[in-house]
C-alpha cells in the first residue's frame, strides 16, 4: 500500500469513529427534570372520596349492565335525584 492510500484509510476511519461519538449525545437534563417534577406533583394528590350516593348509583348501573355514555347519563341523573332526596331513577318506569 502506498502512503496516500494509508492516509485515506486512516482519514475515513477517523470520520466514521467521530460520527458515532456525536450520535450518542445525552438528552437535555431540563426535560427530564420537568417530567419528574410533574410526576411527583400528581402522586401527592389524594384520591377523591366518593359519596354514598355515587357508590349506590354505580352499583345500580352495574346491576343494569350500563357502559359508556349510557352509564354516565344514568349516574348523573341518579346522583342528582339522590341529593334532591327523591326516589332513585332505577325505580322509574321507562
């Protein structure tokens, strides 16, 4: 091999080696800190306690086998009537 071809091979190898070194840069620390701070604040919130009316209406919805929008609508009406002191909508005839 001649000197010129050896220098070309060394130059090519060094370019390939530096390309992989720059490809493995670390992520900015500001983004990881923001994510951990957000996760820490959401973990500190206590879960909401459900009222007796809400639990009873959920049981009624489960008994009827309601899901999705129908369940949400039923529970909303049930809770309103339970708080108003009237009979639950489960007793109403359709």
